C-alpha cells in the first residue's frame, strides 16, 4: 500500500523562523487580515512566561499547515494568525526572523511587516502595527527585567509548533471543506493522535489505532455500539475479552483509494468491521461525565502509574490545557519503545472507555425532575429481543445498584470541573486493575461498591478533616487527594483520620467566622442521611407513628415529614448553590451575628435556579415558598435531605407557637441541627 501519511514535524520557533532550512511563508489572498487583539497576544505571552518560570520542557503554540509551492515558498493554509504573532513577538524581543513572512497581493501588509519596528511608510496594515505594539507592551509589563534573557531563550527554543506539510498531489479543496466545518486549528487531541500514529510503522496497525481512537472519542455513546465486534466484546457485546492491541480484529475496506486532507489528518486508511449478525441500530446516547481530552489524560495517568515504577502522580496534571505536555513527558523506553507505547495506550484507551461507559454513572438525556432519577448505571449488550432493549442495570443486587448510583453521582456533582475528577481516575484505576478480560464478573461489583464507599470516607476523613490539606478557604490543595489515596502508586482507601471533633475547628461552630464549607461536605452528608434511611427504613411499609419511624426522625432532629423525599432523593445537577437558611441580609435586625449564621448548621444546598430569588427571604417565608406544591418552585431544586430536615425543624418550632414572629430559626436551632448532622458522619 502506498504510504499516504501526512508529513508532520514538531519544530521550535527558532527552527521555524531562523533554522537552517530556507522557508518563505506566503499568506494567500483568500486568508483574512491579521486580527489578534491585545488580550490574545498578552495571554499568550503570559502563558509562555508562566511555562518558562515553571521550567516546562515544551510549550505548544498550536499547528501550522502549509503547501510547498516549490522554490522554498510555503503557502500558509492554516495557522497564519499564530505564525504572524510569533513573528511580531520575535521582533519585540529584538530577534530578526530570517525566514520571511509575506502576503500575496497585499502590498500594504508586506511593507508593514518589513518595516518593523519603525513603520516609516505611508500606508500601513494597522492590524500588524497594533499587534507589534501589543506584543512589545506585554513583554515590558509582564516579563521581569531579570527574566528577559531567559524568556527570550525559552521563546525561541522551547515554544514548539506542529508543522504539517501538505503533499503536492493532494486536492486542497478537501482541506478547505474541513476548515469551514471545524475552524482554523486542530484540537490538542488531534495533535496527540497524529504523533502517536506516527510512532507506528505498519499501515494496518495505524488503521487499528485510528479505529480505536474514533470509536472511543464519542463520549456520549457506549463503545460497544461503535465497535460491534464479538471477538472483542463477546457474543452479547457486554464484556471485554481481548488482552492486548495485537488481538484486535479488523478487515481492510479500500486501501488504494485517494485520500483527502481530512482523511490524512483523521486516519491512515479506512477499515470496517465484518459482523453481519449485528444491525446498525441507532446508538443509545447519554450525557457523559467527562470530555474526550480530559478522558485521554485519565487514560494516560492510568497507563503510566501501572507501567512506570518511578511515576509521580502528584506532578501529573489532569487539566486538558496540559494534554500535549503530559504526553511529551512519557519515557517510551519504559514500554519498549515509542511504537509499543502507542499500542499499549490504544488498548488501554479501549479498555478504560469500556469501563467508563458500563461501570460509571452517566446522565440521561432528560431534565432533572423530582419523579425520575436521571443518573444511570447500566451496561450495554446486544439483544435480539427488541422488546427488552439493550440496557441492563449494572448490579442484579438492587441495594448495591442504588448505593453505587448515589455514591458515583455524589462524587460527580461535587467535582464537575473537568480537571478535578480525581475520583473518576481512582474508580477507573480500581476497575482497570481488577477487571480481567473474561466474562462479565458479578463478583467484582460488591468489591467495587465497597471501594467507592470507602473512597468517599477517605476523602472526608483524610482530606477534608485535615487542616494541612486545605487552603485558606477550606478547598483541598493541589495534590491532596493523590497524597492520601495513592500510597506508593497503589490505591489506599482505608480512612486513617476519623476525628469528627476537629470538624468545628476547621469549618466553624458559630463562635468564629467560618472560612468556608466545601460542596463535597454537603453532598457527603446527604449521602450519609440517605444511607441511614436505606439501611433502616427503605422497603419497609411503616406507618407514620410506628416506633421505627419515630426513632428515625428523632435521630434527624425533626418531626416526621414522610419518606417520599428519601425514596425520590438523588443528587441533582441543579443543586449548585450554597444558601444561608437564615439570610445574611437580615442579620442587622437579628440577635445573631455573622459568625453564627456562617456554619454548617445554617447552610443548605439548593438549586441555582431559585437561589437568587429567595436568598434574602426569612426562614418562615422560605419554608412556605420552597414547600409549595403548586409547581411554582421545582421541588428538585430543594431536594437536599439536610435542607428538608432544617425546614421541618423550623416548621416544628413555628407550630409550637412559643416564639415571636421572625424567631422560628435561631442560633440554638442552628447549633442543635449541626450537632445532629455531625453524628451522621460517624455512622
């Protein structure tokens, strides 16, 4: 097969503009004028400076796609804004580029870039003039004088760009088609993909890699639905039965067809799977808990921690801004070379995507309502019986199924930010190490449930109850989770520090101002309240005045408000706001002070949709409005078990009629409620 690989090369700024290869960059007339503004140029310089100070080996600035017209003239197809910006920054650093940047049929632009920095010409391209001035100003403002030479060297040698040189026999129209649909720059994950494919020698293996990548990149679809192969996922497509990259089967479709630029960027050759017994049904889509770029980082971290004995997980950054840099750090010799690493990573990508899709919760494509829990924990299987459908609850044990759904969704609503999903890394690492390539193993699930439950307790005890792990607003410091969960790069979820007595010292008891109570604390408390219900009353048809129900609500610290709230409870994604039940706005007319209302006993999680409207209401007004059954307030917005207990306690005091209006919720109630709630952390 003729090799149609798109030539790509990673080069430094110095090689780009002052290297030994003579290059004339020509911006064609169909490209827009230079358009970067002050904020964009300033942000780039700041990012490079930060990387320089941090000592990062490489800072990737993006991609450049050119077409070699001959005579060392390279027509700039994609990336001219970055190419021009690099030129302007070099000039601002007093470095004259040897490889010229020219503009076809644009005399004004050509003259302007030639006359940097004086611009002593009559007609100027003001976009270029302003861009140079922005670069010069930003360097003067942001770069310390002592760091100027270091920054200058770093910018030339450590700032890299991926240069794609388009072969001459390619129809450029194909490239322009994809440019119109995708924008000007390749995504970071496409750069990583191109680099990993370049490590692989055999065209067949390149296509295998590409097929895995494409199947896994659709994060909202079960991977088995994209890769319908019984030799990979078993007869029902619900179990991973291969152990290595080399075992993955493919059938070549058409290796000799002319490939477009799009095909060259996105694949080496087109292959399809032969499985005539499986139809092309519409995929069962869902809302994933992570995007593809951040998922790649989790796969890379698992790959490294399970293969490199000296790997330091704390230094690994799960932020997709560092995607290319993290792949750059891999020492491929640990895997037997670059090709072996690429194949190892591809297999891990497939395995971990299978585990993510089938063993971790995802959100269905429907709105949060009080009647229906949208969090699903289901595995996908091929089923010829269309009436039953392809989705099955992960656990046949209903109690274990409910527990895992609550725990995993509790973690997810606590850590929604893409770069903060340490919990997801730990869960997938556990599954990756425990799951063997054999039939669906029911025995794994109880162990998995125990692991996730222990992980939640580990978070609470060994991070959130340890002052040294928290910053000045009680948010865990970078690396805190890895420090306690990973012991010699092995998972350790045994809690060492269940000392609930330090809770009020860290988060306040009303006598001193609280530095803040993190979202995880409230979500974990709601889980513990639900767990107490599930272990004591769930499934029991108990009348309101039965001893068990009286004891249950006595432990909660309020009268009986029914069990429907517990039966229907789930961790809604709408509960993103922290509200003072007794509002700060009323503090001037109260016997309470700021210290007393800023503690766990007066806080509740509530849906952001109603927080702004009711945050200044009195506790009695909130009680009347939030429990209104007319539908004006969506009940899912107040579906926090802790908040329901607070409101019931307030209602109890109001019914007694022993307090003056406005005193239905006072500091004694806050202290008593907090004391009750802290006991549940120890259950």
